[in-house]
C-alpha cells in the first residue's frame, strides 16, 4: 500500500505548496534534545510531518526534500561516532522511492540541498543555521495548516499501519490482564504489556496508564507503583503500541470479581459499542459526544449513583462530574492527531461545546478518519469533594459513591477507521471482540 500512500502524500503536498506560493519543502526529522546541565538526551522522536513520508524513526538530523514534479530526496544523516550506534537505513519497502544522499554533519546536509532555498519552506526545529542557509520560511503557518488539515484523512496504508499497531497492543493487553489476575503491581503489569508488545518504553506511542483500584480515577495517571496492593479490585489500562510511526490508543477496564463494579464495566462496554455504531461519514463528532453524555447520565441514574432524573442531571451538569473528558480524538502519527478542530485549511476552527472544553475533535466524520471512542465514568475526589457541599450534593447518592470509589473508574477505548458507510473497529478486531 505504500506506493499509493507515497503518491497521495506527494499530491497533497504539491497542492499545499502551490497554494502557499512555494516551490519546495524540507521536512526535518528533528534533533536530539539534551537534558539540562547533562550530556544525555531525551529519547528521540521523529517529527510527524517527516514520518508521514517515511517510517524512518531513529535518524536525527535527517531531512526529506520535496519539489513538485521531482523525485523526493532523503538526506540521511549518519553521525561518525564511537559513543553511540550510528543510524542505518533499513532494508525495507520504502527507500527506493527516494533519492538517498548520506551525510555526516549539518554542513554536509546544507551542501546536499539546492543552493537557492529562497522559495523553500522548512518544517521542523528552527535551527540557528537556517538563517545562513537562506531558507525562505520556517514553519509557515499557511502551509502547515494545509498539510495538517489533509492529514486527518488517512490513506489505506496508514489505516493498515494503525490496524497493525492495534494487533500489537492487543497482545500487550492480554498479557497485562493475566498479570493483573496473578496479583502483579502496576510496574509488573506495565512490564508485561511492553514485553508482550516487544517494544521498549520509548517506542510506545505514549506513557501507558496502568492504574490499580482508586488510581483509575486519575485520568492521566502517571505512576507505576512497585508495591502490590493488599487487594486487587480493578485495573484500568490505557496503553498503545507503535508500528511504522503510527500508534494505537487502547483502554480496557477489568474487575477482579463479580459485583456492582463488574456490572458497571459490562454496562459501559455495551454503551461504548452503541456509540461506535454512531460513527459514520457526515456525523458531527460533537453530536456523538452529546449522545455519550446522555447515555452515561442514564447509566449513572440506573446504577443509583445519581438520585435525580436524567434531565435534571444533564441540565445541572451533575453527570459531567463523573465524565469530565471528551469522547475521543483523531489518531495517527500522533496520539492526539492534528486537525481535530479545523473548519478548513485557511485558519477557521469549529468551536467546542461550551460545557465540553476538553473535546479534541469537532469536525464531521469523513471516510479515512481514524478516531478513538472512549467513554468514561469515574469517581474523582477533586471533582466530587467540592460537590459534597454544593448544589449537586442532593443529586448524588454519596453512599453509592463511597461503595464504588475504591474501584476508581471505568474507561473503554477502541480505535475506529471511518469507512464509506460506517466504521471498522480496529481494536475489537485485534482483541477478538473481548
């Protein structure tokens, strides 16, 4: 699928350049970022606009030069170094599409570029050398908007990469669930996930959220505790894997035993599948989010967490205390991929609902979009604490909250590829509908 992807990316980029009155673009892979007052570097992550063209993930300083009508050039930088292993060009399906020039320094990189760069844009780190190089523009907003807007529509190659990333993550989720059932710590569970995926932590698309018990109420929980709790009540695992620069984003919640919380997880799983069925071309994502809020509100009422009716819970905002985030986002080269709130490629934006400022996607769905669907229901002290003495106090069954609070919360997240008449669930396909 890569040749067709390469041709489509070339077409989109040529169109964006023409409309931006530019002749060419240089896409920079990025430079290593050093630690403050240290001689070490943060793990290198290639820039997404560079990865869009080529899955070259560990070649700092490399560049792709594209001019419409010409074969793109890959300036592949290999440092001469005995401290670190130099980058190597993989024997793969994609390098033959480029003219490859190997260089060993920034000076050699400049020599490999055209002499006149006055009508060439640079996308990447704003290196101080660029002024002397004569680059026409650095990260020009109009060109970047045009590229970002079109990146929302994934090619079949990109969807295949995301599907493979889901397959890899599914192996990790199975291993993590087994480790949880065996009584593992958060750290143990994370190691089981990464080992089953066959990926180092820095290769994962984001830091995994491995939350036992009450910790599941922290939306971006960042701790990996080494100690094993006396009781394993619940596990919320939000963890993805990478393939060719594309990352999956998958969440599952597991209850250790049957009971009210396990029933809540089952209800949320069915609710999530119902929301997945709404994902179709032409549907406004804000409407899907509104449906999620309504259905989670109804579940909170049925579960006895809310004492009031669903209409009052929605109008008052009481139910949003338990679901404070958006229903999902675009997925691709970045976990929260670009273009989610763009109305067009000229700078217009689509507003977020006033009561849902955390929503990351406000566009109508189109074939080729890949989105996450991730309804959640949590018992968050930072939100419920003030509510105990506020207007919402009478609307909440606090005894019920205290019974469920030790489990933290529930989130179920799948990755959906929007098709011509619906969507393909990449995650459920990989997990076998588990």
